[in-house]
C-alpha cells in the first residue's frame, strides 16, 4: 500500500511557502467567511500570517456556541471576550452569534448585551443574533440596537 503522508519537502515544493505569499486583500475575504475561532487559528498556518495577525481586522464576527471547540460555557465566554478585546477597531460588516445548545443561555444574558453593543458600536451592517431551543428570551433596552449603519437585523428569542 502506498504511503499516504506527504513529506515536508513535498509540502514546500520548490522551497516556497505559498500561503505566506498570498496578498492580504485575498486572505481577508477568505477569513471573513470562517467562524471567528477558526479565523484566529489561521495565524498558525504561516509565519507571515502570525506576524500580521490578519484575523484581528476581519470584517466579520461569527460565533456558534454549538461548536465542539467550546467544551464549556467558560471557554465560549473567554474566547469571545478575548477575541473582541484583541480585535482591531475596524468596522464590522457582519456579526453572527448563534446560541443553540443546552448550556443555559440565561447566564450569558449580560454578556449578550455587551457583545451586541460591541457590534453596533463598530458600525455593523448585518447583525444576526439567534438564541434557539427554548431558552429564556434576552431582554434588551429599546435603544440597544440604534444604528445608522445597520441594514439587516435578524433576532430570535429577543424582547424589548
């Protein structure tokens, strides 16, 4: 049976690292389609990507609480808070937060409001915020989502 593993020499054929040579304007749109956790992990793919920290300026925030990478509520909250703290202050084109699991979203309600405020304050244009599967609705103040930039708003299990 033929060996299925590539040697390091084959991976970097010709001695060049093709990921490192991709221009930023090609990398950014690709990263914006990834879940935020995966986008942050791409800094390990190439030395140049690690140096540039391109994930910090991706114009989208995509969080899915059902992702198996989050072993517990604390991991999820720590990742989101850390991601937002490290992110560049560039405007957000899109923010998507999906919370559909049995962890008990009620404990996140104060955090949800802060995360939504972050998105609105960073000029988000498309905001999708969904709490599913019978969780208690999130109570927001009437002015929480006032924005001149918001063009698309999808909310589930949110009350004003």
